[in-house]
C-alpha cells in the first residue's frame, strides 16, 4: 500500500510539472498563432511571400533541424525504442516554424506543434530529474497528452490521445496517471493565461433509429474514403517532392509556389491556414461548397509534403466537418450533426485514435454526440486500413481481427511488407 501511494504521488507531481510546461508552451503558441492569422487576414499580400518564408525555414532546418525532422514520428519512435534525448530546441524551432507557416498562408494545424513541444519539454524534465527509463517513457506520453489537451482545450481527449496514438491494437495504460495530470494541468494553465478556445455549436439530439444507423454507416464509409485520400495524397506527395527536390529550402520554395498558384486558381483564402471559420460555417451553412473538403486535402497535402511546419488535426477537422455537412444535406440529417460526426471521424481514422476523438467530440460538442460519433469514427477507422498520418505507430493487432502479431511492427514497415496473407 505504501509503495503504491508513493508511486501515485511521484506520478502526480511529475505529471503536474510536465503539464505546467505544456500549458505554458501551448498558451504562447496559440497567442502567436492568433496574431499571425489576424495579420495575414488583414494583409493577404503576405501570402505572396510564402515561397520566401519556405526558403528561410528550410535553411534554418537544414542547418539546425536534422535531428528533429521526424516530428511526431520521432517522438513515437523515441517512446518505443528508448532513443537518445529529444533535442530541447525542438520546442522553439517547431513553434517558430509553425507560426511562420500560418503567417504566410500554409495550410496546417496545431496538434503537431503542441505535441512536439510537449514531448521535448517532458524529456527535458525527465533528464533534468534523472528519472528511470520507464518513467521517462511515461513522461513522454504525458508530454504528448499535455500538449494535445492544452492546445485544444480538451483534457480528457488529450489524455487518451497520448495513450492511444502510440500503438494500434493496444492502449498504453501504464502512463494513464501522469498523462491525465499533465493534460488537466496543461489545460488549466493555458486557460489561466487567458487563452480562449474556439466554441463550436452543440450537436443536436438525434434518435438512434435503424434508419439513422444506416445513415451513420454511409457517413462512416465516406469518412474512410476521405481519410485514405488525405493519407495517401500526403505520403505520395511527400515522396514526390523529396525525390525530385532533395534540398529542403528549394523543396519548400517549390511548395510555396504551388500553393500560391492553387490559391489564385480557387480564388479564395478559405483553404489557407487553420480554416477555423469554415469549420464553424459547416455547422450551419447549407450553401457550403460540396468539394470544400477535397480542396482542403490538396492544400494541406502540399503544405506538409513540401516541408512546412504544423499539424494535421485542424485541417482534418475541416475536411471531416465540411464533408459531414454535405453528407448531412444528402442524407437528410441536421447540418450540425453531420459536421460534428465528420469532425471526429476523419482525424480519428487518420490518426488511428477513434476513442480519443469520440471523447474529444463530446468535450467540444456536447453529450448528444454519443453514441453516434463512436459508430461513424469506428467505421472510418476500420475501413481506412493499416495506414495513418503517423507511420511510426506500432501495430500490435490487425484492425480486422485475428491473433496478435508476433511482435509490434511500425506502421510504415507493415504497409511495405505486410505479414503473409495480409493486405494493407
């Protein structure tokens, strides 16, 4: 009993330290991001400088960022393999790179930045306090949870995300307490520093009749297709850029030029940056363009594939919410309901975190999202196959069932050489 109490206290204070670091970093990032977005909105001519910003960011990362280019995948690999310390410079470099990406119009999100900052700060705490390797692993997961929970204002989803994102077919419950504390404390610190998160409309109450269930299945299938399109386009575009333009600064310059052309062709700035106004619009606007989700996929794939900084979450919220809104119009469901289901399902499938995103929807949109959001998200997760935005995730058990794999396999390796008789 005494040993368990001591372990709990140890987890509590270490998790709190990580949470304070994560919450403070997220608050700074969100404040800078808000100012950068407002500045670009007021001065759209800044978008013309995106290729130049790409060269500058590329030179900085070419000179000092080789060890941190893996991003979220580097964090996941470090947790699984016990690699050497995550460089502390990951936090300021990814923060500055992400803010510049948004300032000049790149289509990216927030979660990648927050998770990487949280993990690098957590690793600094672990090394400073000389904790054991197993505790270090827990603190890294707590850093991911604290970063995610504080940047979105969803501490429970952040907790589960930090445990669920590491593996497919297994949830890392051994880090539950420090992850929960880090996420709760991080969220409290971020809010305490004056950060206000986006308020989304509540999902209306829709009775789960057989007819509605059938519509949810159709919606889940559509979200799976969108997930596959996003993941495959992003990965293939990344390889295309890397193969043809090896130098990062010129690769980002080319990506910036392509984004400029796309921006001028579509004739709107709706697909630049986070796209939060369009996400909110998806909940109540029946005139939303039917192919808004496809354009956001294209803008985000080019942004991330060419090397610009940021995450995938908010763009995937955009993709899911806009597609869900369109599907609701087709299926005769309330717009807010369809947008809410899609918002969770596409990212839940792309990140292979259906539980975390179902909980996140409840935190953001209210309890009426249950059980519908779980149905749509799980269907999208299953049908999207063994792929995702984090190739470093370890696969412990195939999504379609069967025995556990003899040993965990990184998702990137499973897709290239699946076990005999398996399909990606």
